[in-house]
């Protein structure tokens, strides 16, 4: 069985589009496929494949209502089954560690040739853990500056998460990394190959394991929404940045050109490869499916179990620390990509303008919320 987590550092780049259509293409090739909607809290993958809103899904099962096999639903597409995520269940986007472990172990027992996991956007730890269920996950991005940066940061966070799970509490490497984390800026400035070099002196035994897992870890990149053939150069630049700064070898799956027919297919509640199988977009998805069929199945070493990984906490403090580090992580990721020539001066200018606009909108929302709070307080005093 080949587990294929599909992720994106940024929403709206076509992650669910690829997941759904890829599942159908593999099913048409005679492979048994299970497509799971793990965008928990915002589950809408059933719309992409034209299914009615399911009455049960992962949320149902996590609430101890029924067996896992009860939520594996048939679809009208050959060899493809579907697991919904239950977007209406509150709190499903932030699973507890016990729920996370229970779900990961259950997914690993599924009987299929391919299990495609449509993950949520972003770098929440549960998303990283789901991505690390396989060394062959797919990261989907677009050629825009923000999408490219977020894809790179997702891969960078995946590497740090893999590192975190290798050096268990009590190990010399764990203690050394914790000291380094005290100054998060210093840690972000150090490239992964340099960190590995330093860890070899501190904790050689576990560093051999980590280096081996890094060699096993081969994420695959797909670029969507291409308008200009020159945008394809981004893939090679991202690959170069990952090798240089992360010590990570990524595979290039291919590109998908922007196609207005996708919107029409979605409106018709049909996957695009069913709606118009001969379009450029559909043919690109079929080519990606062919590459997956021809690729060798890779796995992490047997001692690696993300469900039992160290360092997973559910504390408010952890969330706060992640929020505080977000800006420095983002800026260091931007510096990596600028250094590799991935971004042009014009693209950086565009990104700055976009962020200025977003800040302006946030300020307006903040003023509005403050005025509402003042009015609410005044009404409360009158009562």
C-alpha cells in the first residue's frame, strides 16, 4: 500500500483538485484507492468529487459512533472509496494527541493500493504528522511568491518535525536542540546540513538515524495554476533551495496549467478528468498518475512511528511559542529563497504590496471589533 499525503503551505492552490482527480485516475488504472478528507474542520472534498454531504465521517468515528469501516463510503468512480471529514463537528481541526494517534494507526491498516490523504493547508503539527505518515507526500503550490514561500516553509517545518521525532526526550541530541530552540532566531539561521553536522558530535547514534530518515524522505512537488512556461523554472529553484538549505532531495511531479474548465466542472459537481478528460489540465493529472504508478514505493525505517513520536503536546504554551516564532521563520525562509534566486525583485515588491494590503484590512477589522466591544460594554453598563 502506498500512502500519499497531499499538502500545501497555502490554501487555494489546487490541493483538493489534485487529490480528488488523482484518486479517480489511479482507480481508472485498475488500482484500489481510498480518498480521505483530512482537511479537518473545513471538509469539502465531497463537493469536488460530486458526492452529497455525507452523514458520517472521521468526526463520527472519533466520537465513538461506529466502526472505522462504516465511514469508508463507495463512490460512483471505479475502484475509488471515500472517507469524509465531518466539517460540522466543532474542534475537529485541532485533534488531541490520543485522537491523532488513533486516526494515524487506523489509516495505516486500510486495505488499498493507494491511500490519498487530502490534508489541510498550513503547518499545524497535526498536518505535519499526517504528511510524515509517508516519505512520498505531495506538496502542491502555485507560481506566486506567497504560495512558493509557503510550500518551502512547509517542507522546512516537515524536516524540523522529523528531527523532533528522532531525538527522543532524554537523549543528548534532544537536550542540545532544546538549548538551540531557546534562541529561535539562531536555530532558523542554521541550515539543516549544518545542524546535522553539529549533531554528529553531540549525539552520533541518533544522528545516523536522522540522516538515514532524511535520505528516505523524498517529498514530491506539483505546481498548479501555471500561466507562463517560464513559471516552470520555479520547480527547479525550489528543488535547489531544498537541497542547499534543508539537505532535502525532492522529486518533481510536473505542472498543471490554469484551466477555467475546472470551475465549470466544479459547478457541474464533476471532477475535471470526468467532465473533460482531454483538457490540458486533465492530461496533466493523468501524467502525474502515471508517474506515481511507475514509482517505487518508499517507506521510513520500521522504528519510525509518527503516532508514537516525541514532542507532541496539546498545551496553550506550545501554540503561543509557535505563533511567536512564525514571523522569524517566515523571514528566514524568504531569505533562503532570495539567496537561491527563486524570487525576482519584482516578485518581492508584489509580495510586500500584498502584505501591506492585508495589514490595512486587519487594522480595519480590529477597529471595527473594538467599536463593537465598546458598544457592547456600554449596553452592559446601562442594563
